[in-house]
C-alpha cells in the first residue's frame, strides 16, 4: 500500500501545476493580446502567483513528506520518478526566499516591457537600467541555488532548464562544433557559389495568406486545434498547457518562409506539449523532460523534416496554391534550395542550421561572463558585435540586430540558450534513429503522412514525460549517448552532397 505521504505530495503538486497553468495563460495574454498599458498590473499578478507557488513548495511539511515517501518500497517506477522530480523542484524552490522570488518576477516583467519598445527603436540604453536590476537578481538567484545544489552559479541556472546539464559538458561539445563549423561553412558557401542561385518567390505575401498556409501545415503534422491555437507575438513561442497549447509567430511580408518555418518550429514544441503522458497531467513526472528535449522536438520538425526535399514535395503545391505562385521560383527544387540556403545572418531566429550553433555559442559565452561579473552590461553591445564579427564575420548596424534581438535575457531566462544547440544535436540523433527503425516515416512525408513520425516521437519521447533523464531518453531511443556525430553527418549530407 502506498503511504499517505506520497498521496499528499501528489495533491500538493497538482494544485501547484494548476496555478502554473493559470500563470501560462496570463503570460500568453501578456505577449499577444494585452494592451501595453496593462504591463504594471500584469507584473503584479504574475509576481503574486509566483509567490503563491513558491510558498506551496516552501512549506516545511514538503521536506518531511518527501523523506517519508522516499522510504516507501511499493512505489511504481512512475511514482518513484515522480517523487524524484518533486524533490528536484523542492530543492530549487527552497534555495530562494519569497522576497527574492517576488522581486525577480516583477523585474522580469518590467524589463521585458521596456525591451519591447527598446528593441523596436534599437535603443539599448533605454533598457539598460532595467536589465541591470534584473541581472543583479539573476546573480542573487544563481548564488543561492549554487549553494543549495553544490554547483557553480551558471550550472545552477542551467539546471532549471536542462536538469543535470553542466557547462563543462557543454564546453566540450561546443568546442567540437566550433572546430568543425567555420571550415565547413566556407566549404558550403563555396559550393553555393558554383551552383547558380535559385530564383526567389517575390512578395509581398499577405499575412493572412501566410497564416492560412501555417494552419494547413500544422493540421497535416497532427496539431489538434481543439486543444490549441496560432497567434502573433513580437517573439515566436509555444506556451499554454497540454490541454491548451498556444503557438505564436510573426509575419514578414517580404519572405513568407520566415513565418512558416517559425510556425513549424513552434508546432514541434506544441506536439511535444500535447503528447505528454495524460495519466500524469498535473504531476512533475508528466512535464517535459527539459528544454534540450523540448528544443529537439521543435528542431526535428523544423530543420530535420520541414527543410528536407521530401517535405517540399508535399508542401510546395500548398505554397503555390496559397500564394497563387507560378514559374521557376515556385518549383519544388527552387523552394527547397532557398530553404537550405546558407548565409550568415544577424538574426538568430532566421539563421540557417549551419550558422545557428555559432549564434548560440556567442550568447552562451557572453551570458556566462555577465553572470560571473566579468562583462559589465554597459559593454554588452560592443562585446556582442566583436563576437559576431569573430564567429560569423558580421558587423551589426544597430543593437536591434545585435544584443536586443532575443527576448531571453530581458525576460529572465539566463542559462537557457545552450539548450537550443543541445536540442539540434538531439534532434539529429533521434531523427536518424527513427528513420533507421521505421522506414515508413520517410516514405510517408512526400504524401503528407506524418503519422508514422508522430507515433514514433510519442512512443520514444513525448509519452515518457520526465520519467527518464535526458541522457537516458536519447540513449534508449537511439542506442547511443548524445554526441555531435549525427548532427555533423546530417549537415554534411544536406549541404555538401
């Protein structure tokens, strides 16, 4: 018989999950629908909810219940994994005081609100004082969590997004990619010079038509619109809950592919969110494994699948139909070659998959310096531009295409960036394993049949929730630990073949 301690914990974490679902709805509204004047009030609401959730986790009885439940020998494997995930959340929460949680939440909302205008104006100075306030609180959180977890400060923040992730491991993997990518990038650029550039579809492209195409592709991939929707925001994201998945994109009237690839990327997130184990809906073990796993699902759909020739065989007719496209620029081959065109770009979310890891390496190194106090915020624009020149050979003309382009630092997500490249590596390794074990996946894509792929992902990733570690999930699904081999092989096959 399971002890009452474990069941009491389940009840408490269920309440906590419901409150966080409410927070997700408020954050989605803030990013999409809320008038700009509502920012201060919304900041108070989000801070209060953060305080309530923190208080629930900081209840002294939680620690006693965890210890009592740990002695149970009759827990099922899922219950044992749930208990482990509960303890992890409790450990992170008890490292922080309620005052710090409230101050940090308000600082995140306040800084992001100012960033929205500052980004549009390319005005880093406007957001600098708010960012300084936020970063001081980020450091305070990092120090408190580092002491509690026995980690360095950066790893204490990274562990929030990537459970068990450590910067020492990331340094090794990123160094491997950095040693490979520059020469490889030159080879790809030289190859592109030899082949005549394909014609580009000419705009303008009506945003409503772009949305129409996005909805068609989401439907084909298996997105359930009874449990989700597509909207517009300043920065594309996927939020909401497994019952109510909220996806956003932003439209570019000169290039429809930018918005469509954003939609497909966020659809990957949404399919993962929707596919989490329903039996564990309101428990920690029923949540996503971590942001590396989450990004692997978005990048698997966007990069591995949607930028492939088989996918364009399916999608090109829909593109032509939606935009009344005709002529060589709308040929499947031209559309495909334009989607895999490699060209260093200032903006991360528009970057090709060859240069994308370099964008992440830049941000990862800069945020480590800022957290350590070795890079004053006032010097961030110059440091950003210097790194961009070194890694990508580009000189940003302004801070909008420089250090203001991403929302993450300005809404408090420090330690998040490396999960993008961990996700890209994981996506390549998982997709290679899927195609090896189920050839019908690749055979179905040109016909718009994505069910075999979604079934494989549900079985090997989505339905597992947090019952395994990220490393165990990858190794169980692919037969080997996570490494860069599959990602590098994928890049060579796509761009030099």
